[in-house]
C-alpha cells in the first residue's frame, strides 16, 4: 500500500508540473494551492520533484546552446560585416527621405485642398438632398397661402391635411417645419371664421333677396297653372304641347357675379322665356363651402345647428308682417314672396346637401310658418273693406299655395283658410252692394218706366226679364209698371253673382260646391243686404205714399225675377236645380217681407198724416150751438184721403196681379185710415184733459162724424162690400146718437142684448162723456140763472143725468167685478 501511495503521489506531481508548464502564469495559483491541500509533506516531495525537473531543463538548454554556439558566432561575424553597409544605406535612405519630403510637400497641400473640396462636395450633396425633401413642403405651404388668398378654403384644408400627414413628418426636425405645424391649427380657425362670416353674409343677403326668389317662383307657378289650363283646353280637342318649364328644376349653376342676378340679366331671362330656379338667382357656394369646411374639420354638427338656428330666426322675421300690409295688395305680395323665397331656398338646400337640413326640419318650419301665416291672414284680412283687394288676396293665396305645393309642402290648411276669406270677401261685397243699392234707391224717381220706342223697350227687356202680353200689345209710348230701380237692382244682383263667382275660381272645388257657394252668397245679398236697404228705404221720412206704393210694385216684379236668377246661376255652374243638395234662393221671402213693411209703412204714414190733421182740430167744447157745417180741419183731412186713395186707384192694373195687389193694399189702407180716424176722434172726446163738453160741441162733433161716414159710404176705394167701411165709425155713431137723442132709457134697458140699438157703446165710455156733459151743463146753468124756467129744466136734466151716472157706474163696476 505504501508503494501504491508513493506511485500515486509521483503521478500527481507529474501532472501538476505539466499543468504548470502548459498553463498561463495567472492561473498557476490554484494549481499550487492544490499541492498544499494534499497529503502532509507533499510539498516537500513536490519541491524535490520540481528541482529535478529544473535540473533536467537546464541540461537540455545547455545541450541546445552548445549545439548552436558556432552558428551564433558566425552570425555575429556576418553582422559586423554588414554594419558598414547598413550605415551607408541609412544615409542614402535619409537623403532619399529628405528629397521625398520636399517633393511631397506640394502634393500634401493639394491633397488637403482636395480633401476640403471633397468635404464641401459632400456637404453640398447632403444639402441638396435635404432641400429636395424640404422643397415640396415649402411648395405645399406656398400653395396653401395662395389658396387662402384666393379664398379656396376647402382646397386649403386638403393641402393642410397633406402637409400634416405626408410632407411635414419627412422634415419634422427643422425649425421652419415646426413653425408651420404650429401655424396650421391657427389657419384652420381662421378658415372657420372666414367661412362662417361668408355664411352670415349669405344668410343676410338671402333674407334681403328672398322676395325676389319668391316672386320668380310664384310667377312660374302662375305660368304653370295657366299653361295647364291651356293644355286642358287643347287636350279636349286632341292637342298637347310639352311644358317649356318646370317648377322644380334641380340644376346646380351659379351666377358668376354674386349672390343675385342683376335686373338687366333677369329681364333678359324673362324675354327669352327661360326658367329661373333658385340656384339661378342665388349663389349657394358659401353654404356648400362652409358645409365642406366644417365637415373636413370634423365640426359638421356645430355648423348644422348654427345654420338651422339662424334659419329659424329668419323664418320668424319673414313671417312678421308689416303693420299696414292690409292696405294694398303689394303688401300681401311682398309678404308671400318673402315666405316663398325662404322655403324655396330651404327646399334647394334640402336636395343639394346631405343632411344640412332634413325633411323633418323643413316640415317643422313649414308647420310653424303655416300657423303664423293663417293667423296673420285672418287678422289682416278682417281689416279689408275693399272686395277687389280681398279678391286679389285670394288669388295671391292660391298662387302661394300652388307654388309651395309644387315644392312638396302641404297646403290643405291654406285652402281651408280661403273659405274664411271667402266669408270676408262676401261681407265686403255685401257692404259694397249695399252702397250700390242705396245709390240706386236714392236716384230712383219711383214712377213707372216710360218707353217711347221699340229700342228703349228692348233695352229694358235685355236688362230685366219682364213679360206682359197686355203691355206688349200697347202702342208706343207706353209705361212699364216698375220703376227704373228694378232692372238696375236685377243687373246688380247678377253682377254680385259674377263677383262672387270670381272668388270660387281656382279653389279646386266641384261645380256643386261652387253652385252652393253662389246660392248662399246670393241669399245673403237678398235676405240681408237688399232687404236691409229696402227696409231703410221704406222708413225714410221723404218716402211718401206714392213712393211706397211703387216700392210694393217693384218688390213684386223682383220677386217674380228670382226664378230667372236661379236659372242664371244654373247656367254658370252647370248644376241642375233638381240636385238634391241645391240651395234655393230666398228672394221670395225677402221681397214679401219688404212688401209687407211697405204696406205697414203706408198705413203708418196715413195714420201719421191723420194725426197731423187731428192736431189742427180746434173745437170750442163749451159752444151753445153748432156752426151747422163740418169743421175745416176735417174737410181738409177727407179731401187728403180722397186724393191719396185716388193714387191707389190710378196704379197700373194691367194684369190681375197688379190689380189685386193694388186693390188689396188700397182697401187695407182705407180701412186702417178710417179706423184710426174713428179711434182718434173717440180719444179726442174722451181725453182726460177735456173736463167738460157742451151739447152744442157734441152736435158739432156729430156733423164731423157725419162727414166721415159720408166719406166711407162714397166708396173711396173700390172693392168694399156693403157698408163695411162705415163700420169703422159705428162706435162713434152709436155713442153720438145716444147723446143726441138722449135715449138713456133704451140704452139701459137693452144693455147687454144682442139686438141693442147701442150695442157698441161701452158703459165706461158713455159714463166718461156723460160726466163731461154734466159738468158742461152745470157751467151753462150758472151762466143762464136769469131765466128761472131754464133753471128748472136744467135741474130736471141734471137729476136725470145723476140718475144715469149712478146706473152707468153700477154697470161699470159690474163689468170690473
């Protein structure tokens, strides 16, 4: 084992020595440390081994040196020989080097110049390369400035976008590019402000010139309607012509000289019959430009909200009418032109842009405008008192509605409004015709129309439908029963129907509806206007009995002419009068009412005239005896009545209608006059202010009543049967007979009997008059107390009167209980 260990130790030392010999000196430390980590005293054996290895190497070195020594000596000898040659060569090299340095000094200078030039060339190439990158940026920026100067803002925004995304990133390290990049947002804001300013100018200008756009659109709508009417007429004969224009042209041409074409250009367009649309009159480029700019800038919603808000404000301004708009048709025309112009522009914006305005927005604006328009028209049309102005307003409303309907706006409410305007139109017509009727009545002479020749007769018949066989057989000259106001009234009623028909045109209504409207308006004319004029005429104080009689005749002829008016309306509307819902004319009742009013006025005026004569009565109620003749006032009254009723007798009675009409009126008037005269005379006797009446006064009063009875029995008006007219004075006659005969016993005995002689004498009436007679008798007795015999007779009569008074009072009390 000891031998084995020794062998292993020797082997290990060999390995370590080989490792030391082959390993770098810096790495020997760990190897040497391992010697000390092994067995004790191992280093001593290693050191011995190391010494043996060193001695071995020394012997090898010595052998090597001995082997090469001679060669070394020979080399040294050769080197010494070469030494002299080396020094000579060194001198030659030094000289050559000197000459070379001197010769290369100029080359060096030129070389440095070449190097400098090469550096400059390289710098120039670099500069050119960088400039080639920068020049497009500068060119684009210059182009941007030009676009801004020429107000091509949309192109400028596109250029900015290219600068930011393509060109500036290539040379972003340069300061001028940084300045450019910083300026671009500011330029965008400037473009927004400038485009918005242009839009504001556009909005202001379009507000001022919208009436011109509306005028053009309404004129084209009117031409379109006229053209359609012409086409309809041509179609009825098989012809048709293609329209030369369209309401809704959608071309996108703009005027080069500004927002609106000048007057000369527009006149030339009108002369060439070319169609002018909104885009022909208005330059919409500010709107398109601003819309594109805000769209590119990503702020389209802001622009849309601003545009709609401003247009709403403008709509409210447009819808605000002038205070005096109702005074002239031009005021209404300007109002409609502005509204049409506003909505034509909005319709164009709706179709030419994508979403700037929507159909919902325009519908909202239109509904708001429509309500305002209707309210304005209702208010201002109510101020119109000229039917021509109302008619022109209606025509404007129709054209206005047709124009906007052509642009797709609903206008049903406008046509409904026209029915209200129609009522206003009818009212103004009625006022106008009321004045016409009043003038006709004022100028009428209220006498039959004289016709001297066939031409005059034909002229009257052409104006009024009058047919009378008896008059036609008469020779000229002759008279027609009506006065000159009758054909004039008939003609004016037809003129009213024509005027009313004008309003019904272009209302898109059926013939039946138009017929109904005409008949209703004509009924209003007859039943309200003409009737009122007749009533006022009849009540006028200067209209006498003769005039009233002529008015009755006139109304009769007008009443008969109503059926011709119905035929006239039927011929206009082509609606058969047998149609179920056809309205009938109410002229019959109108003229009947007027005739009754005239008759009543005749009776009233007669009674008033009688009252005037009665007021002239001057009875001496205390007279002892009568004058033996009737009172003067009463004879004058009777003469007046005779002459008045002769007027009725001389009325034209060429046909049975006239004869029966005049006879009936005369009889009624005569009976009314007699009754009123009888009543007035009775009231005169029974007047409470009359305190006493003498028998002489009663005798005088009796003479007057006899004259009245004589007048009644003289048949002042033909047609009364028997003593019918005399019965009007029966109350007075029985009362006066009672006092004249002094037949109180018969009166009291037969009172209440149907066969009583004094059946019409009322006890209260007899009592009142008897008391007055009693007071008059007592006064007479005082005056005649000289004659005792008279006093005795008077006392007896007074006692009788007192007895009768008591009995009459008992009768009166019995009647009251």
